[in-house]
C-alpha cells in the first residue's frame, strides 16, 4: 500500500510524458502543413490538378513539394496519413485528466465553496461538457455559418468564453482552465476524427473507383484545419496554466482565458500572413503585448485561497488527521513550508502560495497529505534547496505518518 502513491505518481509522469511527446508531434505537423500550404506558389507547367508548389532545403537535401487542390489524377502508390499524432495526444490527455483530476477530484476538481458536488457528479460534468462542446461546435460549422468563416470564428470564441465562465462556477480555478484546454483540444481532435479524415477517405475512395472527387470535401476539411491552427497556442497555455496560480487562481481566470484565445489569434495571424506573403503585420505584436499586460493586471486580483477557519475536512482528510504522528507533522510542516505555502507568504519574492497549496493549518496539511509525502518525505524536492533546513528525522516522521494512515486502508487513499 505504501508504494502505491509512488507508483501512481510515476504512472502520471509516464502518461504526461507521452502526452507532451505526442502533442509536440501533432503541433509540429499542424504548423508545418499550414506554413507549407500558405507558402505554395503558382508556377508554369504544374501537373494537371496541382494548385501550387514549393522548394525547401533541410538536412543537406532539397525537397520539391506540390499540392493538389482536390486530388491527383491517379491514386499515389505510397500515401502517408497524418492522424495518429492527434489521436495519441487526445487519448493520453484524457488518461491524464482521469489520473489527476478524476482520481484526485476532492483535491483538484471539486471546489465546495462553488458547488456541492459529489465525486461522481463532478466526473460526469467533466466528461459530459467535453462531448456537449463538440456537438455545439459541429452544429455551428454545419449550419449556414459554415460559409461565413469570420462570423463562425466569433461564435466559437463566444462559446469558449461561456465555457470558461461556466467551468469557473463549479470547479477549482486550476481545474477550470485545464478543462477549458481539454474542451478545446476535444474539438480539435474531433475535427480530425469526424471531419478531416472521413472527407479524405471519400476522396481516396473516389480515386480508386476512377471517379472525379468533389472539391467540397477538401474545403470543409480546410475550414476545420484552420480552426485547429488558431486554437493550438491557447490550448498549450491552458495545459501549462496549472503550474501558475497567477493564471488559474485569480478571480478573473475566465477573462484571462478569453484574452489568451485572442493572443492565439494575433500570434497565428502574424505567422500565417508571413508564410503567405513573406512579411507579417507587426501590429499583431503590439496587440499581443497589450493583451498580455491586461492578463498580468487581472492576475493580481485576490486569489481564491479560502478562509482557514472555514476549512472543513472530508472523511478522507480525517483518515490522515487521525493517524499516529499527525500532531508531530502538523508542527513540522508549517515551520518548514508555510513561509511560501501561506495565505500571505512572507518568503521574499513569493507573492502567492505555489500551485495554490496552503499548508498553515492541520486541515490544510491533512488535505495535502500525498503531496507532502512525495515532495518532502520520499523525495527532497521540498523545501527547494532545503532553504528552511528540514531535518532527515522530520522527513522520516512525514513518511511514517503517511504510511500509517494508508496502511490497510482503501486503495484510493494512496493516490487521491
């Protein structure tokens, strides 16, 4: 039982690693093909059906690339499909959501001050919102708005802002931004799975059957691919936001998220224009800088750290509070950790508790039992550089307390 917490942490690390690797592959391929598409040139003597070509140099060789607007006359013998980067990113991200936010719902997902949710209810809302988001977005794209891409993008932005606000009304700030990222990433991967790939399969089937493919399938796929291109950078920000309380723990985190989406548009507009014309509009950098200044200003609003007197321990927290050695640990942790993990940190340079984890009261300590065990007991990650001088016997006391609490107890206590 004692090793389950360590094993679970390594599983989370492994899944996170896979998620990062596959996301890099997907984002790299997406950015490359958008840049390639925008940089194609019309030249004389192109093959029948080709809309442009481009020459590139890399790795000591030259590449000659041609794009067919609909399809070539005959089916190529070797055809590479780009889809698994997207699928792998979403699947690993979904697994990570389950490991961190569903399994640790009481700590990371549910905010009882916002909504009195049970764990199962919170998980249903988490999963259901991702599905509903895709259904609404897909319906908008398939409506008459599909022929008005600018208006469609505006409505998509409104949908994302509404979801940012909605998530913040029921989940913790950290979970709200993470779920907004998952909501957006689900739309992006669903675009690939339900629209882009099926349309490409229709074109391939027509080629194999000797029919002339309909150009509408390529146009539909291109619209969804363009949406994915503009959504990528905000998703990266949202997925990293859980490391920055100034982003997720602000009272205005949903407005911060909205501004991040606008920054994604300005940055991508610059690069997309540069790929297309050779020169990007420099005003986009000023707009991006002003948006970021606005985000920094909003982030200084009071954090949602709660009132220490209002903290109520759950039944799970009581297991750790009632375990042998808790009184000793309750004396050790505030003295070694609360200079930073305080509602009003007093360590120089620390304005807000890292990751919004507060370790002032016994209730705080019981709630963060697993993090304390892993960060200051099993490993010496905390305090950083051992600035507060935590002793080895104090670390052993933390280990003994945690292991006593989880010994012969339900499995989930070791990874909550």
